[in-house]
């Protein structure tokens, strides 16, 4: 038997039509193979009417290449891309809600915020909301630093990313589709 | 038939009527369905179009979808199903999954509760889109009448193009009762979907270079050949380049059984020659097939010496199970025609083609002898029933099967002259498929004899469709190979579970009395001597007929590659495994 392929964190970006149930169409393909989606974000893309899903999952490359093709097979999906961390610039955002009173007791508040390149979004007598954008290990580091101030709530967004590639493949794809459409005959009798 | 006035603001119609007219506009003349509360407006509209659209009222929604599958597979056209919401929709789920696995073009219309009730657990509401998304090529809920035309146009285009598959349109009641005032237009373009890949010349050239060098090549022809109408192209390619051809289960009848280059069926119960030679081949050419695990056996031991050329229109099949040396993303017919040109004439290693025939002689001696040539008093086998009926129909009938031993025996011993002559639930293996599928096949091809091979188990899973057969006088020839057992499971229990026949014996009713209750002629066949006359009676006219044939319950399907073993591990009987030495010994 050959060695199993090594597991690593993959980022999958899915460009699709903006339609109801798209996320379900994509997620069931992960479910079938018992792949856990670590995080997910959905947003508009740079192209009007085209949506972009970004998902991350731990798996191996042969499996992910099959998953990508199976997602791309869905009718409402335009293109799917598979990345590892080296291929992309990526970030996530975290919010930390902490006790204002505990925070004010801390002498180093300003330096913590500055050191972690975070910022205060909102401060009331009861709570303070701190925001940090960065890589997972950076948002986690701030979490560890703030833990002693009684973190009341914490949330981390899914990953968002753009590629390092100089070529915009989705634009190329759309141009190709335009050519294909213009090449098709009109069906109206 | 009165001329239809085009839908326009001056001539508006209900969403339901627009739906019916759109289905007709897609060259549909037959639909299979069952009415219910949330699809009533569509059934009301159908009432005015019975001269253009033949609605077959089945007895259970599962029967409707399997019938539509049989219709689609026999004709190459899109099968259309109309059912109601909730239980009606849920009852077609098995068929959707089956059609998805077997690439069958279907458009399935499900009624749905009114838009304002969606999500409220309303009466007969179920999440049709959520349920069907993973098992359909595409599905869409339509909530507004003005969206019906576009939805139907997309549905038909998607269902029948590229690798065909089932599509669901879940139509909320509001959309059925609302107003449509625009005419229907077919489409042939969706920007996120490209079903017609342009043939890549470098892929063809790479494949051709490998085939020209091949010493021991083998073509594996699947259902993609039938879907693209590539039967003649396949035969020409094989003939010009001297390539032996084997079929997958669903590929059967894409090449005539008596073609000199046809070497038999692949898979768990396939023929010895193609299975054994798969692992001796140096080039495998898979055409419109997906290297299903029943074909490959243990994938890691599959075709170890072969370069794999994989031709398919669905790129997600490449490297899914078996890694390909060259993947040709194309329509099967286009690819085969281009390869015929590019490869030209070539020859095989001496003895390669003959090696299939040598294997066939061993199979004849070790398997056919016991299955087909039993002596007078011995109990009957399924193989001899199938072979005798094949002979009696001049090998030119459509064979529809259920699932299990009946299916494997039909695939092994029925012979084919014409395309689209074998209809079976391959990927999903749905018991209960056979009877309704045979109805659909006969409705689609009234000019052909349709023989449905069933076991006593599968027959009873959709036996209610005898009512449909009675009502519409559908002339299917129903052959129950009755061993009072769930025979295939029994076979596994016999071979691998120490003969512990857990829950496989069946106490059956009198099937001839059941047939009589539905006004269907039938005969019981208890001995070999009675068989020819019974078959003759069955085929005497074009009416439905049922044969209830006593079969030896110990009859087993051989050869057999046990699950998890390599494709060249072949049992010829419970005690004898095929060995290459058998060939040398003659």
C-alpha cells in the first residue's frame, strides 16, 4: 500500500451564481466525504452578480482535487480554486468583548492594543469591544493576552483571501463564457 | 388538435398552464405522474391538453419516476414526472438518486405549498430542495408564475445536455395559480455550465500515440456510448484499430453481442476474458464509463500494467477511482471518431484477441455448462430462462431488469442486436426498479418487445404498478424468476456468511392469482419441459403477460469477483477459482 497523502489546511474558493441553497450544494460535498469545514465566509466578488465562498478544511491533496471537481460540477458554480496558505494573502477578523472595569485596572491596555495592532470599537462602562484583524495565530495571541480580563464573548470570522497570482482566472473564465455564448445559435424559431 | 395561441400580455395563462405548455414545447408527449393537493392547478391545466400530452397515472410515485427512467433509457429522450408536495415528492427520492447515478435525463415537477406557508411545517410540506440537492443534477424552487418559463427551459437544457441527469422543479402553489404573459423560449446556454467541451486535439493525439504502441489494448465501453449515440463510432474504431471491446453493465447493447471484437461484460459477475485480461492489458481505453467499484474490484490492484485512457464528458470522473494516463474530456462519439482517424490501423500482440476466447471456453465449461445445460429433471436456473427468452425474441428485445441475481443473469445471458436494449438500475441497485421501468420502456418504444426480468422480491416492491399496466394495456412481458428467496443476498450468505440465511426466505403469494386479479394473462412454469411453450404463449401477442417460473433457490451467479478482491480473482463456482493455468491446459 502506498503512503497516505499528507494532511494540510486547504482553502477552497468557489465562484458561483448568487442563488438560494448554493452553500448547501457545496457543503454536502464535504459532508459526503466526512470533511469538516473549519471556517466559511460568503461574500460578493469583484464581478457584479458573482458570489464568492471561501472555505477551509483539513485534508489531503488527492481528496481535495476530487472535491473541487465535484463542486465545480454543480450547475450554479462557475469556477472553484484550491489553495494552500502559500498561494494566498489571507486574513480573518476577531472581536473580543471584555469587562471594561477589568480592562481599566490594567496599566498596559494601550500597549497591548498597539502591540497587537488591534483597536477598540466600542467602550461602555460595562464592556469594551476590541477588534483584531490578522492571521489565526495573531488573533489567538491576543485572545491569550486578554483572557485575564474576563472575555465575555469572542468570535472569529471565516477566512477571507485573495490570490497572489498575477492572473485573474475568473475574469478569463467569464470572457471565455461570453465567447461561447456569442458562438451559440439562437434557438428561437 | 387546435392551434395554440402564443402566450402574451393579450393572451395570458395561469402558471400551471404555462408549465404544461412549456413541457409540451420541449418535445414531450408523455408524462408519468400522480396528482395531489399542491399540484392540483397543474392537473387542472393538464385536463385541457390530453390531446398533446399523454399522462400515465401510476399507482405510486416511485413507479412514476422509474417508469420515466425506463422511458428515457429506451428512447434517449427526457423523462418527465409530475407529483405533489410532501409525500409525493419524498416518494420520488429513490428514483432521483438512481437517475443521478445512472445519468438518466429526467425533469421532475413537484408541487409545493403556497409561498406564505413555506417553512411553517404546513400540511404536506417537505424541504424538497434540501432533500434533493445532493442527488440531482440541479434543483430549483419556483415561487412566482413569471419564473416558470425560465425555470422549465433551464431544467430541460440541464437534464439532457452534457452528462444527463435528473432535475427537480419544486413549484409553489402561488406560481401555479399566478399569471404568465410571456411566451416560452428554449435555451442552450448557461454561463456557469458548459456541457459541450471542445475536443482537445492534443489529448486525442496523446491517446492515439499510446494506442498505436499498445500490444494488449482493451476498450471498456460504458453507457456514455449510448448517450452520445456513438455505437457505430465505437464499432468502427474497434474494427479499424483491431481493439477488443468489453461492456460495463450499463454499456450493454452499445455493441452487438455477436460482434467478433465484443469480448463480454466487465465487473463482479462479468465474463472471465475481459476481467482477467484487464489485469494483463497494457492499455485500457475507458469510454463513457466511470470505473465503478463493481467494475474495478480492488482499485489498488486494478490494471497494474496498463496505461489508462479515460474518455468522458464529466471531468469529475477523471482520476476519481483510477488514475488516468490521458484524460480526454469530450463527447464519446466525437472522441471515438477523432481517435479512429488518429490511430489508424494497428495490430495486437499475437494471441491477444484469442486469449479472450480461450477464457470464454473455460467459462463455458465451468459456468455455462451448469447454468445453461442442465438435464431434464434438474431444477431450472435463471440463466437458461434468460437465454431461452433471448433466443425466442431473436436477441432483439429490450431487456429490463430488477436488481439482484435476476439482473446479473439477464446481463450475462441476454444477447443484443440493437442499441438501448438493456435497462437496469446499475449505480444505485434499486430493487423495485424493474416493473415500472419496463412500463416506461414499452410506452417509449411500443414497436419493440420489452421483457422484464424480476425476482420474487423486487417484483413485490412495486407490484402495484400492475394496475398501471392493466389500465393502459402496456404490453410488457413480465418474467418472475421465482426462487422464494432474496437470491443475491442468499448467495452472499451462502458463500461468505456460513450459510446462515438470515431473513432471505420469502413466503410468497400466488403471483398468477395476482396477475389474474389485474386481468393480466399468466402462466406458471414448474419444469423445463413447460418453458418453451410458456414463452411462446407469452410472445404470441403484444399484450402484457406474466410468467411465474420456479427457479432452483441454490442457483448462484458465477463467475464472481468477491468484494474487495482484484478484478482477476475470479470464482467459477463455490470451490473453483480461475487460474491462468486453466488456459494453458485447455
